[in-house]
């Protein structure tokens, strides 16, 4: 039996889908992660924005075109929020939510339509499964849930309170990956809140990983995690100097309405400290455009702040109203205003990306070869520049040293060099 798993949303969802896929493969099923014909389709949904939730529902129509009689199973944040919306589709045989996604295994071959079964959100991290890695990197989930309750975000209501994975389990999983991949990405809903024995401990975890013979990359972080203990990691050779710090707005008044507990200047000071501790680190971020009540002056403050920080890349998206959040009770802006502001920041983003690529030309970068596209071998450097390399033959899942030549496609053109001793 062939099973196709389709994932929307964050890296945590991706990890959970790969864990589900590994469990299914071990039971003898033929598993794929592409939209292709199958006997059973599983969609791991997202609800971070209205658009993500809409795409989650639209995926069911895509499955029908691939196999009109195929059984569909739904899980994830969108089904945690609105299971009824998915049960309307007659091909949907089972709907679960966020918790205990592995119970899907019990419903794969059931003939009867099981309906919906949404488990309570756990108070402690109690998952026991592991994900199947790709050929070059693996995501390792170390934390789930969120306690921040930003005024625009529904995820704490769908994922539950913050909870951290047992550090021994994390170390065991990474040790098992060491011989098959060359990079591990630590991920969580609020990775900065990772704890050991009830105390925040992300730097301690990274120090424990310093002895592994692979690159360690971090998922999205909150600026508050950047402290003296974290900055000491600048000397750690296997930690990628790539930090995705969630900003959301460069306006202090908007940040207050968002219930984000820092000022732009506090955020900027953390970026400057990272740049002193690490050599030319990539600082990437998220920006929400058109938050309720955002004035032209507040938007201009964001634009000016983005220029001041000089991010290496931005992820820009318009504010999306989420019922059940505090911001949903605020007056929303019109779509045209949001669209215009998004375009302004996206144009600025291209300038920032090119500037950072040019800054990196003086460096010798280590690129993990991930795939071949046409005549180019393609992979990411430690500071997350997507590099295109012309070569007769390179091994996938190997490292090569390169220097950047120029901006190219969605990354940079690079040439192989020998690293000086």
C-alpha cells in the first residue's frame, strides 16, 4: 500500500511528518512525501495564518485528482482548530489534531469512517518517535508549545504550553544521525524556551553537541535568548553562524500591541552582540506587515529599523486575523495597504540579500552539497547562503570550500577553493 504524506507549515510539522513516515515504512508501507498518486493520503496541516488554513483544506482537492477513491487522513494545527471543515469531505476517513499523531497508524487500513478524535494537549513532552532524515540534514525536535501569547498568534491555543524534550533522548537521536547526515537543525515551536530540569538551557544543549562531527543549525529564536552564556558559543566550531531572530515589527508602539516584550533598540543590541561574537553571522527575521492600527509612520519605523539592522534576509507576510486572539478584536487594515507595504519590504529584502552576499565574498565558506540542479551542484553554506557550484562531479552530503563570485538565482554563484592552513 502506498501512502503519501503532505506537510504544510513549520519545521516542527516537517519533523512530525517524517517521524510518521518512518513509523509507516517500518510497518512495510511504501511512503512518499510528494503530491503523487497513492492509496492513502495524509495531510499534516497548518493554521498559523488564514492562508495556511485555506491551503490545508485545498490540499484535499489535490488528493482527489490524484486518486478519486483514495482515503484521506488529516492531522495538525488546522484540524485541531476546525475538524468539522475537513470531515465535510467524504474521502476523509479520520481526523486528529496536534497530539499523538502516531495513532494514525491504527486507522490506515480500517474500513469504517472513524470521524474525528482530538486528544487533549499534553502538559509535558511525551513523544517517543524519531524522524527519518534526508540525505544531507535532519531536523530534530527538542521543544513544543508556547507560553508567549503574542496578540496575533493562535499557535499557543493549538499547540499548548511550552514543554521540553528530555536531553538524553535528544543526544541519543543526534548520535544515531551522526553517520548518515552532516547537519542537524534543532527545531521547536519556541526553541528559545528549551529547558533542562525547569531551567532555560539552550546554550547548555549546544555545548553538549559541540563534540559531534556534524554541523548544528538553529531554528527560529527569540531575542531574549541572546545572553552572555549564548555568546560564548561563538567559539564553538560546529555551530552555524545563522540566527533567525523573530522581530515582527520595528515600531515600538506596534510591538506593544503585539504583546512582544522588547523594544527595537533592545533587539538591535542583541544583533550587535551576535556580530561581535560570530564572524559575519547571517541574521534573518520575520516581519508582519499591516498589523491592526499600523500607521504609515509606524510602518516607516519598521522600514528604517530593518535598514539599520541590515538583516541578511527577511520573511515578510501580511497580518492575518485569527479568531480567538486578542488582535482579532482590533480593527484590521485594508488588503491594498498591506499588499503595498509587503512589496516595499520585499524589494528592500532583495537589496539586503545582495549586500550580505557581497559581504561574504571575502570569506572561505563551507558548503554542504545537497542536490544537483542542471549543471550546478547546490547546497548551503554555514551562514545559509544557497550556493551554486559548477563542477564535473561532487558527492552529495559532502562539504566543499568555496568563495562567492556573485549573486545568482536565489543564492550565489560560488567556486571551489582550497582552504588555507
